[in-house]
């Protein structure tokens, strides 16, 4: 059933970015309605119930220094953070040999360290030439956008070990095989996220802290503050513009609005029919955009037993499944949680998983626990629970962190955030700084709200229409 109503702004998507935009517009005195296809808010942030009042984060989970917009929003919402657990020894396992280390850098030979340093130096020098707001204007933009980041690593790392380390680090942060991601896009991310150390590090980096109660609380708190102006289970099917405004049609509402913000990944916006048709640049961008294929696997224990042995829970390996492991336990450590990441097309780390591991949860669980036993001993074989979050098969979200293949950013430039008449675009994909992170989602939502607010300011805001009822 649908009900027709009117509002100043319709926001499509109740993830962090869409809800941030709605919050800022409501604070500015405008009426807002948020339409969400899913049966929950949060988008690519979701809390998974571990039991005993404990959650773990099935999607985006980390915040760090320099991510000013999300940190300010957390303060505004009364949410607290805690540090990712890094105390003790970390493990570096390669070719069957295990080494332990403390801090950020695993124990590498002088030759490998020198190779790592030259790779980082070259990438950061290249990134400095990329304009943050217009990467397609970089002096070498077309050349860098003609190859993948994985190809560049293969061609420029002198040692196999550094090649694998770079691919592992960036595969985890990108959520995608690096042979699917444009080099230019990666350079723009490095420039917009404060450098490679900030991208890949825990302490002092983008993975430094987590939100007490989980990052989905960011969205649930904002939705609560919107006083019922969020409609779930209501996928938008059509957006029609005319001289007088916009008509947004969804499963549970038909809404007249003055402006619309679509806070979805471009690849997901393909599901919406637009009238008149979108400009060619925007339409083609949506067709060519790719979302990451990463999943998260969690082993839950009655306590973080690895801490008793002096281990941090962090591991960097060439094992079949657990290439990167981190302690994802709650702040009080009342249960222990180990997390790893699994892609669907191979990690880019030189490994390709069998169809059995990719498609059979029992096979994944067995392989993951076997790796954890190799790292932390036989106690890892008997978790109290095992959880997964697979973003590839989400009904309304076609994957996790978004990426762009070669050619997209130079061909379609700013079509990801350029308004189309009364339609504006949000989502972390449209952020200038910290793109792909929760901070990027917040800043993109605020930018879209500012843009829309400027169009509404000269006019009197429309009164909010009736709420949608089942």
C-alpha cells in the first residue's frame, strides 16, 4: 500500500550518508522523508548479535584520527569510541615460517624493507599530483587510469614479498581485488585519506578506534532523532522531475518533493527509473561502477584466549583464508572475537579460493578455524559461535566498499556527485576526503544537504505530509 504525501526533500537510502543529510536538513528547518529499501537502517554498517549483549560489526567499523566529520557526529550523538586491541605480539606467517613482532611493521629483511619504502615513496609522490576535487585533471591522469593498481604493483615491486604485502593491505581496505581497481582511483584515495600509513595502520591510522555498541548505532540514533520520518521496506522504483518538483515512487509511498538526495552507490542506483532519463555521463557511470566483493568472517570464543599468551590477535599471513586477522572483541573483553576478510574472486594476494570455500559456509568455517589453529593454537578450534556477513548477496546493496575500474574516472569525471536538476547524490563514493570510509559517508551527506539547503533557503519550507503506515 502507498500513501501520497509531500515534503521539502526526499532522501533515498537510510545509510550513514543519507541519514546525515536528512539530519542536517531537518536541523536547518526543512521537512524531510527518508525512504529505505531494506528492513533496517545503517546501509553498509550493521551490528551482528553475538549474544550476552555483545555485538560485532558486519560492515564498516573503524574510525581514526583525521576523520573529523564522523568523530564530530559521534560526539553529537553521544556515542563513544574505544581503541582497537593491539597490545602484545602480532604474528607474521609466510611460507610456513612464523615470526612475532610488536608495533606496525612486520619483521622484514633490509632488502624487503627498502623495497617497501620505495613503493610507498613513489605512490605518495604520485598521489600528491592528484587534485583532490578533480583527480581526472592530474598531469598523468589518463595514463594512470588506463591500468589497474594491481598491475602497477606487479610492475614496480622488486620483491615478491612486498608485492604480496601491498596487495594484502590494500585488498583489505578496498574490499576488492586490486586488479579491478584503477591506479588513478587508488592514488586519489591515498591523497584523500592522509597517506598510506594512515590507510593501512591501526594505531594512528584509519583502523584505530571502534564505536562502543557498534557503528550501526550511528544510523539508529539519527533515525530515532528524525521522529518517524524514516520509512523502511520501501525501495524506490521511480523518480520523475518536472517544472514544479519531483515525484518519488516507492513500495510504500508516493511523495512530492522539491529536491531529492539519492544516497546510494551508483551501481545500486541503476535499479531506479528516472524521468526524464539521466544524462549519458551519469547513466554510464552507474552501469560501469563496481562494488567490492569482500565478506567478513568471525570466530567467537568465551574469552580472548590469545591475550593470555601475550598475543594481540593480529596476524598477517599467506594462509588459505585468514590472510589478515584482527581482534574484534568488545571493549571489556568479556568474549573473544577474531575477524578475517574474504573476497569472492581471490584476495589479490596470490591466492584463489575454491568454489567450495566461496559457496559452502561449512567449508569456510572449517578452513578459517584451521588457519586460526595454525596461528593461535588448538584452543581456536572450538569457538562458541561462528558468524559471517556476506555483502555480495545482499538484496539491496550490491557489495561493500565501491571501486572504479580503469577508464571510469577520466571518462565520467564528476558525474558521481554532479546534481541532475533536482536530484543530488550522496554516499561515501562521492566524498572528497576519506572516500570509502564512514567519515566519507558523513561528509558526503553534509555536502549534499548544504547543496540542497541553498536551493530551499529562498523559499518557505513545505509542511511534512502524513507518515506512511502499513
